[in-house]
C-alpha cells in the first residue's frame, strides 16, 4: 500500500530547514504508527513535486532514514517503512490506554487544569501575518551565527567537563561573574557571588521566592498589581497565599494604596505588566519607606528593563535599598529568546542560600551548556550589541505603531514613556476582547485579550494588549487597520 503525498507538508515559516523538517515528519509518522511497516513511500520525484522542493532533498532524506533503520530500500521498487524501525513495539501493536485505573485522583490531587487563568498564545503564531504577540522572538533580529559560535565554544573539548558535569547546587562561575559585573550594576545593584542564583527564567525565580516565603509564613499576605502578571498570581494561589490586588494607574503601583499588615509586595517597576507603566522614583522611594516602616518584603520583577530606549532606565528597587528587603528577579529570556529559560535572582545571602537548596531539589541546576553559552555571548560583547539592535528596531516599530493607532483612531491606550514592546488598549465599553481575538484570528491578526491580567474573575473584558516586538514594521499599519474595522473605530 502506497502512502499518499497528501500526508506530507512543510512549514516554510517555521525557521527549520526543509530537509530537517521532512525527515522529522516522516520519522514522527513512523513512530506514531501513522505509517506502518511495509507501507511504500511516494517516489522522491513525486514527493519533491508535491512539496515544491528539489528532488535531491527528498532523496537525501530517504537515504538518511534508510541509514538509521526507519526505511528499507528495494531496487526499482522504492522505499518502504522498515518492519523493525527504531522505537516500534516488537508486537507491532500500539500500547493500549489503561482502562482499568482504580485511583480516584480527586482524592490525591487538587485539580487545577481548567481553573488556572493563564495567558494563551497559539504555538503557530508565526503563521499569522499580523502577530501583535508579546514575548516571542522575531528570529530576523537574532544573531544566529554568533550564538552558534558561542555554543561551539561551550561544547569544545577545553570546556566540555565544565558544561557536562553536575553543578549540583552551584552555577557557572563565568555567568555569575558577568551578572555581578554587568547586568546587576546596570540596575544600580552591587552584590557578592553568594547573593546571586541562576534560575530557569524569571518565572522560576518568582516561584522559588514565593515557595520559600510561603513555607515560613502560611497564609502569606501578598499585594499584587491589578492588572498584573497572571502566572505570578497563579503561583501565589498554588502556594496558599492571601492575594490582595491593588489597582495600578498610568504610573504603576500607587504605594499609598497598599493596606496595613501585608507580608510581601510584588511589583514590576521597569515596565508594569501589562500596561507598560514605569514606576517613578518618588513612588519607588515611598514603597521602600513603607517596607521598612511596616516590615514587609518586596519581590521585584525587573523583566524587560533593557527595552527602555526612549529615556534612560531608572535604577532598580534593590539598587536603592540597602536593608535587604528587596528580592530582585531578572531574565535573559525576553532579550534573547523565550526558549532560553535563563534568568537570575539577587537577594540577601541568607535568602539565596535557602532558594538554592529548593532549586537543587526541584531542577538541581539550569543546564550547564545553556549557562556557559550565554556567558560567552555576554562576555564577548554580543549581548550588548544585540540589545542595541533591538532598541533601534523597537523604536522604529513603536513610531509606526503610534501613527497607525492614530490613523485608526484607537487613542485610548497606555504604554511606557521609556519604551517597552507593547501597547495596552482600552476598547469601547461593551467590547469582549476575547471574542475580538477569535474574530481577528480569522483575518490573520493576533492580539492578547486583557481579561486574564485582572485578579477578579469578573474582570473587565474590553482591554487587550498589542505588542510590536514580533511583527515587522511594514505589516503594522494593515494589522492595526484590521483591528480598527472590528472595533468600528
């Protein structure tokens, strides 16, 4: 039985080479048993014509899969799925689903699937022509060649033992040195090596801090920004914290609205999530003053501070504080690429010591190769050059976005006067931004509904976020125009 060419397709927007894609899809089909032993594959010529690729590309994929045991080649007959392809069960049958479970999982775990209110982003966002999606990588802006060179250095024979070993509860010394000598000083923070912990992104740093504090004080009373970062809110719920939402304004969190008797205040002062507001120095000093007077701690999420390209960024809260009350969390995932999952936490040595202990039990340590590759990228000056290119590009895109929003008469918006990568839009009263997002997707436009950012489940539905970090300048105007048509602007 011949496999139809209609079962083959390639995604030219994925950023993965066509030859690698084709090999992966055939291997995946064999492993999942969509292609079964003995089935004949299309000829290389026919497959190449169907996919619009060179015949040699299809031939090389077939030969590669023969070499690895997935296919058999028969003279003058073509290629067939091998009966003993790697990963197939000896019985030739799929593993049946377990229908005889006797465990009532509701008695063992607290169900959270379906109850957690988190941001949802389509995995195939690159396939949409107008993706106003925050936090994703525009691969055209990333220096692939120099990153590859840094990875080669990390995996070279000279450094192999360093990256391949078990760090256990330590971190890559070069990465720590750079964070202490460049990243943190740029935020006004000076610390010793015992005060820095490498994390699996900022999210992991926030989670570690919350778990550590909540374990010592059950029912931890925590102030969060409203609207604010949904994943932080859900992490606090998971830890059993008492959440106290405080409404933000166009300058971020108002310190004087913080109630008495709180244990922790979570704040994103550089670019408030999602409004983009930057906390003024007066509010920063007031917040630090209240923390000392009322004996609470501050969890500072300093994500995206690098994108302050309109005005110089303000020093971090930890840079202003000298009393140990601020736990500072930063990330390389936003400025490099989200899949990197690498960040850091800076705090008092005593706190970092305990956080390191928890990290060891959960993930042991972030991968050594990732740490060392990033350390090379930072130390060789590639990071600063990359951030400078991002700032120049975002400045241009921001200008195009402002003009497009003005032309479309979408003028009720918020964005940081320091830069950032997105606009927070308040739509007309009665607008359901979640439904708007569904409707716009049909036209190739992606926006982020704002309801999930609010603490209340009865949140306003007419807010949404539009980022310009993931969409080329030349597509912004048409994308905004399509949004405007749905808004009736």
